[in-house]
């Protein structure tokens, strides 16, 4: 699902016009980005948490030459899915696994 499809599905589910849904989505993503950029955390109970995580400097390998290269430390955005989200994703897999076991 891309952004356009998400806006259309949300507009249909909420009964709101697509333009309003798109404005809300843009505001939501802008606020999440701004907060995570400040190394803050955005927690949506049941959905998940957006946060910034520190990645340590490390040594990697150039795939073309095989020579070691230094990879600098960085702060990266991360998302951790909430329990309700994980459960929703795993339910279909559990049902299929149970059917195969019978």
C-alpha cells in the first residue's frame, strides 16, 4: 500500500474527505520526524514507538575489493511495533500453523 492508497482507505474508513486525511497524514509524519530528529520518542499505544537509536562506529568490508572500511557512528531512526500490532500480524500465521499440525 502506498501513500495514495493509504489516504483513500483512511478517508473511506473515517468518512473524511481525502484532502483532510492527506493533511493529517502529512502533519503526523512531520511531527514524528521532528520529534525523532530531536532524539525524542513518539509512542502510539497499540501501534508502536518511533525513536532515534545510536549506532556505534564499526569496521565493514568493501564488497568489491574485500578491503576493510571504517563506518562512522550514526544516529538512526527506529520503529518498534507495539503488542497489538505484533499480535495482529502473527494471528494469521498461528492459525495456518495450527491447521497444518492437524
